[in-house]
């Protein structure tokens, strides 16, 4: 789309109906589009005549073989253009404008079958190759017409606008390719068919219902363009493999053509048959043949990607989706690289972000989609953002994959670095700079729910990178990326985010609050009518619900869920009346009011005559609700139903020993995972967490997280007490490193349950979050006095979580500070930290050496050695020369091949960076000494 006609024009011109129609803009003056098409038609006419003349001259100069008939291809009928009557304003809708472009392309359409013989002859005859180039010029004409017209099209469905934009980029890529080969003329012929096909008004009229197929057509066309662009490299590859280039070319082009034919036929038939896209992966094969592209072990945030369940309902949010699509497709030096979409909770920011991500994924233009989640803070997604984005880009672009593989091969420590500044520079900016550069097509990177990335300090560096405000001037700016990169960021308008993004030139700010109330109400009404379809409600009820929502889609979702859910003694109309009767004064209380209504219905305030009995039952229900929701909100990562129940059996009070399903089975509108015992249970929306932890808002439903952490601390310690054991994964020999033990990962999954893994990783977090408690202190002491302390270290090594204990153990010692009866526990905790720092690398490499080597060689005066050596009598015994105390040298970092010239710690003390004369920079885990 052309720069300058983006947000303002699309908002004004987009129809307000919920479903797009072909004639939505039938009374718009033709204006610039009409004049442009007249000019294009005249240019096509003149160009066709010139081409015919050049073709005749060419035949006189360079005769072609006698079996080639050039006349059918070059004969061009006249193109008649009628001028509008004087004083009459020309009118044309978008579809007819595109039809005009298609008609202009017809006279210069494909070659006849006999003319294609020129292609094969031209490969060996320079004179005939010249003729082939002239035919190729004919094929390029529809692309030029399409590319000229598409920039003026504003009034189409936003998905169509996105798909047509991809087609436009593919056209530009082909037109810019100067080294065209005559062998690809047949493919150009097919692309000519495609561009003529999509400009027919009857095809554009089907965009709303057939968007997925248009997306596949765009994606396949893009792949064809890449094939044409890299055809020289492809030929060389085939030659090296000893293949017949002509045969391989014909086969590949035929496969592309077959897919495009099937897709266009599906579009005509309005049938969404499954058609596999033919991907141009020859470059990947070339690189994999000649190089090792090893990205294994590189940090990647699982579960943070695109979630198609979050997409907008078809027909809603068209104006803002159109504005964002136009911005993505805009070109020019002054186009902002980042779009920040802000707004309060429940407005639908994530739905818009994931809709855009899905659209561009459909056509191959999605670089990465990265979602933060408050319930997954334990995953530390803020430390994996750019390594994940880099991996995603490498999956879609073989040149990026090669550059990224080269980077991590030279510095393997970058695979696991938690330093996002290094990730940004070394894994993203520099590899992209080594690739061939921009192809012109937009690459979209979505960062959703930035406000859920943690605290202010957690996202400080990320904000500065996106805003180009990092204190270190050596850190590359976002404007150093290729100019076709677009970042879409969504968040609530928190103070720190607003401060960093405010008035930054390369950041375009959009607010959900700027969406006109009438437009938001229209979209919510469409959503409500779809959700309550067939339940006996009418337009009047839909309109009232849309008005009551106050622009909050989350409120509408909750209201529909409440109305649809069966309630004893209540009809759906009764539930509807209860919803619309609640009218908080402030919009910020709308969601909280809805949460209160739903929870009150789950645990009703009984007004029967058996007051004492009903109050006791409700008190029990409330206590169980608070216990379960405290457990769900208090866990560092979501757990499935089975794991929640397994941990609950070890809660300190007997009243808490009940099945979690008793509470969550009726909360499907508020929690995910309630219908499956294996799916993690978590709040569907972050605002539910806010409501439950804010006492003035939640009242009797308030969740005291400090109590929840105490319960989880007890449960975690007791789960380890009953679950940890020696050689839990049946390791066969200390002679084998973990990486070479066959089937070890399968045994880890089988032998270490989710709740045991969780308890082992997060018990320290729950303990230190709880105020000192003598009973809990006794549980901690029991843990450090028992040999299961070593079984715990064994498990952490097997799940690669050993370094996390190094930072946590001093906090346990601090938690016990001042408690004289637990002084020995503090000493042991610090000794375990030192034990991991010295022997951690060895234990991670081959876990049996925890017992075989680490314990026997620990210093004689070490609390661990004094307390546990005798409990493992079948291990080595050092007869003489054993150290008495821990050495000053913590560990030796091995990896550089020449002198180390510089060493520095990261600000949080968890990483060490070293620079050497061997021309490498390496990053190390400060806890274990591992790269």
C-alpha cells in the first residue's frame, strides 16, 4: 500500500457493516484510480504496438526456427478506451478498477504452445534468447499493471489487502530481477494467469469467504518469485549433483503450476480443499549439503508462539486491521518500524495481534510471533525473546539460517545466553546483515502482552532496544534492521513502557481507546450474536449486551459464557437479565463486576430458611475456592489437574486435601484446562488474577498469596520427600556422559513427574516468599539433613536445572538468618552452593559423578563431606592429599585456544563473558562454569 493513505483513509472509507461485500464502495468517485487506469490502458496499447513492431523487426534480423510461429503471441488487438461524457463524473468501485487492469492485461497474455519452443532453443542460441527476452517482457506487463494499481486500492477486506500486498511484493521481486533466465518463461506465463485471475471482480467478491485460499495463492506466488530470483544458484546446485537442468527445471515449474491451478480452481468452486504449498527449498538443500547448520540447543521459548484461538471473529475489527495491514505494506524511509498497540485489559489487543500474525503466516510473511504470559514468568521468556525470534527467522530464510549457524558455531555460548543485548546484536542484527538483504516483502514480528513480561527491571533492556535508547551507543538500533521489518507490540499503557516509547520517531502509537465507540459496539454486537446464535435471543438483546460491554471484548466473552452455562433454576433469559442489570459507574470495574457475578452464581448466597446450614456449606465452598485459586495463582508455572491434586495431598492442613476438580469444573469461563487432566490450568485473562488479588474489588473472593506460597512450600518439600530417590532415571554407567546414554530423555520424562520436577525447581522460591515459620523451618532442616539432598541435585542435573539452585540457596540461608537453632542448615545451604559451583559442570556432563567423584573429592572440612560421606560407603575414598577446605579457585573455564585478554561479570552475577586472542568472545554460566 502507498504511504500516506494509511490510517486516515482506511478509517473513513471502510464500510461499517459486519460482513464485507463486493459492492461496498460502489458510489465512490473514480478520481485518481480511474485516471490511473486510463493511463495504464493507453500505455498498454502503445506498449503492445511497439512490442509487435519490435517482434517483426526481430524476425527480419534474426530468423527463428521454421517450426516456431511467433504471430499468435505478438498479434495484439486494439484496446479501446472510451472517454467519459463532458461534465459527467466517472464512478467505479474497487472491483471494477481491478477488472479494468485485468482487461488491460488480456492483449498481452500468454504465449502459444509452439512459441514455448523458443525457450528450449534459446538456452543454446544467443539470437533466440534475445527473442525470448522480448516474450518475457510481455509476461511482465500484467505484473507491472498489477503493481501500479494495487497501491491505489483501499476499500477491500483487510485480509485481501494483506494478501494482495504480498502479491505486489512478489511482482516487485520479479520485476527487479535483472538476471532472468529464458527457462522460467513458462513459470512467468503461469504467474501472468494468477495476476489476471486475482484482478477479476467476481474473485475479489469472494474474498470474505475464501480468504484462506487467497492466502495460499499469495504464498505460492511468493515461492515462485523466490525460485525465479535464485534460479542461477539452483541451476548450479543441480549441475553439481549431476542432474539434468532442463528436466529439473521443467519438473519444478510443473509442480508450481499444478498447485496454482488447483488453488485457482478451488477459489472458483468456493471449496477450501487442502492443497500443499510447494516450497522453494533448494537454497536450504544447497547449504545443508555443504555446511552443518546446527542450531540445536539454542534457547527457544516453547509455547510462546502464535495462538490461533485468540484471533478476531471474522468481520470484526476491520478498520484497525486494515490500518495495521497498510502500515506493514508501506514503503519508504520514513515509515515507522514499530507499531505499539496499547489499551486497557479486555479490549482485544491480543486478538488483533494474533489475527495479523495468522494472516501473514498464511502467506509466508510472518517472521515470528512472541507472546508473554504472566502465568509463565518462571519460563523467563524475557531472556529468550531474540534467540527465539532469530530461530523463527532462520526457519523461514535459508540465508539467515546459514548466517545464524555460523555465528553460534564460532561462539557456542551464544546458544544459551540470557543476555538479550547479545541476542539482539549477535543472533539477530549481525546474521541479518550477512544475508543477501531485503527482498522487499514485509517481515512481521509480533510481540504480544509486553506488560506481562515481568517487572520494570525485567523489561528495561527490551524497551530500550525497541525504542533505540540503550545507554551503550554500540548496541545496534532497530532502524539498523532491513527496512522491510515491522514490529507489532501490544501492551497495557504502563508507565515504564509509555515513558520509553513516547514520541519516538520510529514508533507509531495506536490506542484501543481511539477506536470509535460505535465501531467497538458494532464489533462486540457481531461477536455476541455469533456466540448466542440459536439460543432464542434477538437483535435487541444483542444490542443491549454490546452497549453494556463498554468496548471490552473480554466482558462480552464472560457475559456470553455466563448466559450459555446452565444454572440450576435459571433460564438463559434470567442469566441475561442478571448480566445487564449490573451497571458499575466506571469502565474499569466492568470486568470485576462480571467476575463477581459469575463467582456469586457458582457459590450463591443462599436465602433459604436453613440459614445456618447454607452458611456453613457456602463457607466451605469459599474456603475451597480460595485454596484452589491460591494454588493456581501461586504456582510459578501452570500445572495440570493431576499435578495440582498430587501436590494438594501434602498441604499442611487436612481441610485442603480434596479434589481440585470440585472447584474448577464449574469455572470453564474463567480458567483454561478444566476439561482435561493433562492440560495446565490457568486464568483465561490476566484481569482475573488482578481481580482476585485486589481485596477491595474481590471482597470475599480475595486470594491471600502469602498463604498460598506457604502451602506450596510445605507441599513441595513433602513431594520431594516421597518422590526423590537414588538413581531415579536408572543411569547405567559413570563411563557414559548423559548425552550418550541411550533413551535417557525418555526415562527422564517417564520417571520424573511434573509435580516432582516443579517441586524440585521451585521449593526455594515458595519458601523465601513466605514469612519465617518455625514449622516450615523444620521441614527445610529435615531436607538438608537427609541424603535426599543429593537425590535433589541428581534430579536437577538430569533436567538441566542445576544452575538455578546456585542463586536460590543463599536466599534460603538469608531466610533462616537470626534463627539460632537453624544455623547449621544455613551453613549447609551455602556449602551446597559452593559444591555446585565447583563440581556442577562435571555433574551435568555425567550425573553419576555426583557420587563417584564430586562427593569423595569435596574438602574434608566441608559440611557436606562430614555429614554425607559415610552415608555413601561404596564410593571412592581419598587416602591422602585430600584438600581440607574449598580452594580459592572456584572452577576452570575451558574453551579458549589462546590467551584470555578480558573478563567481565553480568550485572546480576549469573554470567561471565571472556575475550581471547583466539578472536572469540565466550559466555559462561557463572554457577557451573559451563558455556
